[in-house]
C-alpha cells in the first residue's frame, strides 16, 4: 500500500464511513503484526484491496481474510481512530485507459488515451524505459521488446486515489522481429527486524540474465548485489530490473515493500539478592529506612519505571541517575521480596 499519498482523507468503496471499532479489530487481527499500529495508506479501502490483489509486501495471504467491508472499516479506523466520524468521505474514482496495442519501431504511435471518472488528470508512466518511454500522452518506442505502461490518478481534496491500470504490449523491430520476453522472479524478503541480519535477496530472470536490485528508501535500507542492509525502522522498497540484451527484451520491473521494525526491548532478569546489596551500598536506607520502609519506597516493588521516574523528578534522588536499567530491575525485585 505505497502507491500515492492517501494523507488527504478517507476513501471507502461505498462513499460512506465504515465501522471504526470493527476496523480496529480487523487491523489488530490481520495487519498490525507487519504494519504496526497505524498505516496512512490504509485510509483508502480500494488501495487495501488492490495491495492484497497484487500481493504487495506479502499481503496476498490476506485474500481469504480481508473482505471489502472489512477494508472499509479498516480505512475508517485509520482515518479517525475510535473518535466520532463525519458523515461524508472522499468520492472514489476509476481510470479508463485504452491499450495502444502492439507497436513497430519506426512507426509513430498514436497518442495515449487515459481518463478518470473524476475528470482529474491521469498520469501515464513506463515500467520498461529501455523499450518505451512516455511524456504526457506521447509514447516513444526505444527498442524491440515488451512495453509496460501504468496509468494512475492520486486524487485530491474531493476524490480518493484511483486504482492504477496497466497494460503490456510488444514492440517489434522495423523488420517485424519481436525479441522474446523475459520474466523476473523476485522473492519478497518479508518483514525485517533491526539487528537481525537479513537473508540474501533472491532475484532471477527466466532468460538467465543477471538481475540488478535497487531501492528507493535509502534512509531505511540499502542493497549491494544481493546483500540487504537494514538502516532504520520504516518501510523498505526494493526493485528488481533486467534491461534485456540483443536476444531478450527488457523485463517488467518487480518491486517489493516490507516493514523494518525496531527489535523488542530486552527486559533485564532481575535479582532480588543483588537489589538488596545495591539498596544497602547506595545508602537508600538513609532516607527510606530499612525495607519494609517509609516514604513510599515499597511503591517501587516490581516497578523499575516508577523508580526511574522518581530519580528523574525528585531532586534529592537525582544523584542516582547513573543507575542502569539492570540496577533498577534488581532494586524493584528486592522491594517486592524484602524478607530475603
């Protein structure tokens, strides 16, 4: 769900708001494990279903789980949370894009024709620039092979983004020769965790030509050959390309987006005995007395975060700011079992 900007507002297939409570339940049950608590693109129900249909980021596994109604509910929850919702939403739109059909080098193609039901301008782009390129509605043929075009409309304050429409067609040489097509197989690496080395990326062409990998999210990840390096939490997008040669046409690119998350925090294993020693050596009893003690010290039993808050906010405890999370876990364990 990463085509276009859905930050402008909610879009459902019915034109009405869904059930935010049901949407939260559906999101938590089917989506949050990979996407986290919220995902801005999920405000558009049509884009949710399109991402599932295209298996973006492995979302194809939800095809038997997420229904259109669930997508409308999820979109409503992503837009408004569980707060009150307005009665109107963005109007959906669709694209009509006429395929130009097979082409021949040296023969000027007709202008491309793509329109949206919203009357907003449609953008046409080429996924195979070595074979064909687009400028506005003008198609330029660059080499024999397979040309793949995609029409998109990002929406505005009144209309939601339209599902994209794509066509592929052959471009023959001036002598009528069409280079054989090739297909890239690129395995989605799936969700990743910082600190855990990813497996090598696997991409190949059925023409046995070398496939190159590139990315558009360098702040989150980087790639060198088949080696993926995780840089920061976020969404990583990797694209596989094969430009073709004298025997094969360029392949359509294949992209995968996946989530990179921070590792789960490691909780210290607390030792009450160590905490007892630390309580004595840190002169805690000078103010709080021997445990069981006064001045609310027992509130820290099994509550290291409360002890840290006291250190940060009570001036006379600021001298203990150097205590580590392990120290605080040990102290909290001792306060919970003062009889040891």
